[in-house]
C-alpha cells in the first residue's frame, strides 16, 4: 500500500520546478531521501515540507506499518511485542526503498537495523535530524502514543534511547540539527546538505549546475546571490554572528561571498609562500571575477612568522596598501596565517573586518573559528593576541587534497578532540569511519561540519574563555609545553601531534587518579595510534627533556590562573571537565613516570 503524496501538494513536473530543485531531483535518480532520528525530532512535519518543496511523494513509514498490519503501533506492541514490530518495520522499509524517489520519514528504530541501513545506503540518502535530549523531551512528554515511553521513567527511557542510538545515527549521510523554528529553515538546510553530499560523493549521479537560471526581476540588481552547494554552520554572537561555509570549490566562489559581505570594500590577502603557490591564483581570480580590488602580503611559512617582526611587517604592508577601516583582510592559509592576519586585523586602524579561508584541516576545524588571534613570545605560544571574530569562514575542502599526509593526521587530532570533550557518539563514529574521513568525500565534510558545530556552540556560550570554552584546550597544556621544548621545530613535532600526545596524557593522568576507566584510556590511545598519531613523548625525535623542564614550560601557558595550572581531564570519553586544583607535585610525579615508562 502506498502512502500517496501525503504532503498535500500536487507533485511538480520537471517544467515547473525551479532549476536548483530540478537539478537535485535529477541527481537523486531513483534514490529516496530517508529522514532518521528519535521520536520528536520532526521527521514527519519536516518531511512533508521537504517533499512539497522538491515535488516528491512523502511517506510516513509508521503509517505504512499500521496500514499493513491494520493495527496502530501501540496495538502492535501490545499484542505482538517489539520484535514483531521491528520485523514488520524492516519489511516495510525494504518495500518503500524500492519505489523511489520519495521522501520517507522512518521510525526511530529503523536505522538501527543493519539490513535497513544497507538498503538505505544502496537506495537512498539518509538525513539525521539530530536534537538534544531536552528538546526531544519537551516535544514528546505530553504525547501518549509512544509505546517505548509507556511505563517506568519515560525521561530516563528517552535518555537511554539517545545513548544507544546516536552513535548509529551518526553514520547517516547528512546530519541536520533539529531546532525550534520554521520548518522552512530545516528544509533549506537539508537541501543544502544533500547537494553537498551529492557533489562530494564519488560514484553517485553528479549534481550539475543549471545551464541557465532565470532570476526574478526584483533580484536582478540585488548583487551576488548566496550559493547552496555547501554546509553552513552559524556562530551565534548577536550582532557579530557569522557563517562557516564548508564544501568543495568554495575558493572559486569566494569573490562573490566577499562582495556580498562588503559590497564596496577592497581586500588584502595575507598568505604564506607555500599556500600562495597552490591557492592564491584561484582566490585572486575569484576576486577579479567579482570586481573586488585586492592586494597581497606574503610571509614565510611556519610558526616562525608568528613573531613581533613579521607582525609589524604585515601591519605596515596593510597600511601601505592604503586599506581603509571598512576594507577586508583575508587570511588564506593554516593556523599560523589565521592567527597572524587575524591579530593584524584586530589592531590595524583599531580593528578591521577579516575573513578566514583556511587551507589545512587543523585550521578548518579549529583555529579559523572562534576569534582567537595572536603571535608568539619568547616565553611561549600565543601569549600576545586578541579576541577578534572573523566576519566569515570559507572552508574549501578541496584545499585539503594538497596537504601532506602528516599534516592531515595532525589536523585530525583536533577532530578527535571534539568527540572526547563532549560527544561520545561522534567519537565512536570516528573510530568506525576514520578511513573514510581520510579518503575525502561526504565523511570528511561530515567530520569537519560536526567539529565546527561543536566549537561554534561552545564559542557562542563562552566567547572569551571565561569558563566552558577552556574545554577546547584538551591536550593543549601538555602539547604547548612540548612544542616550546622542541623550539617549534615542525620537523620534530607539529601542533596536532603535540595535541595528540597531550590528549593521551590527559586520559592517562585521569585514569591514574581514578577519574576515568582504563578502557577509555585504552580506546583513546588505540585510535590515535591507529591513524598514525603519537601518544607519548618518547616518540618525539631527539627528545631528552626532564620532568622539571616540562612542568616549567607548562607554567608559561595562558591557562595558568593565580599561579595554578588549569587542566582538562576526563571522566569518560565524551565527558571532560576543567580541573583547577591539580597539585604541581602530582603533575611532576606523573611526568616522571611517563618518561620512565617510555611514554
């Protein structure tokens, strides 16, 4: 039995769809869009709007199960039990996936079935509508037709379902955060996510740009229009809110994005010699095509450019280029360039707008987001700087194809960090899918977007690192000390490797003091080693430093408060906390044991 077009709108023909929709539906072929998520995530209501927007049939899998059984789901559970329901659900999903393209709202447990997941991977695109527990509970607590919430403590049941299912839901092709707000926003995010997935997934039908687009008269003089072939993450900071764009080919579109942001502004690109050879021509071409005037400032590659001398040279070059306060500075490069250009933007003419165009994995998932800028001192890393938020982040995932494998692994350490500090499901997904992340495509975009969403949420709540934002420093107190003691020599140790060692140390220290289990410590070490990252100081070439010197270097860290070190420690994977009462003697003893044991 087919559910028909339950969205209540007639299915559009190819001739009546707008070009963007027609292109997407054509690229779908026979594949269906399958919405997954827990009860209350909005699969049915959002699915109806999505189907209407795309001109596709909408089917609610639960309604199909009820029609096939001629019983309500509550009655199926009561008479035949959950196992019988799941078997019927599996068979109904198999049938629905043979009849695409359509929009399918699946039941909360459907994606947990391995056979169903395999069928969706073959014949559909899975969209996870992810919602926090408090949002779900607020939506479902007054509804009496949820069999799994009958009896006992329904809120605890919901929490248990979330813990069991979210690691599996994380395998979905696209993840969308389910918020309270207009369905149109969710629909737009889903469409953009599908477009990004189709563009970045080899072996799927290509999503072609329409050859011609008829622009309504009222938009013809409105300037460049927003693009949609990317994932968007918003950093919510009131009037200073900005967007992170993530996807392939974004540098080619950068000129139009910058022109939209600052229609009459000129810009200066700050980059390094290595990045200039690889990506500067494409960015300058994009600016030329958008009629954006531009200058360039090129520095030497490496941590050495985060110095007083280079900072002064960059500032003088920007002033010499006659940039005005309303113009834009563009940081094209990795974390060093973002920090240096951002600090110049924070201070030249008492503050200018700047845009981050990160070209390394570490910069795309971490340093380009959140507004930390600065340079190094002889006493330590990033000790001179300012909080200065970018106006836009353009994360072109194509740039990652030029990264040496070691640099990509180092950036991956920061992705792992987000799972460790607050998202056990994401960490489990990384353990299962890291090879796909390294290979590229949709898995890589998902990992980057999830990381950016996690950081954006923390920054929105604690912009100036007065509390929760310090969690993002997991592994960094150890790591920064190791970098300083190797004189920032990238041949011996790069930042992401130092952070990997630091995270492993944090979990070993936590396990040593009974804060987290040995199993979690082992999982962290095993995953970092599996991807090729170091987990101990003994792995640093030429390492011959005693515990006292390491501790002294730690005390030069920015996270020292009232003479005491602030550490990020762990209760479990996905549950880290800020510890401000760690005794120096405990750290010294731990470091001595690390060195003695070969760690």
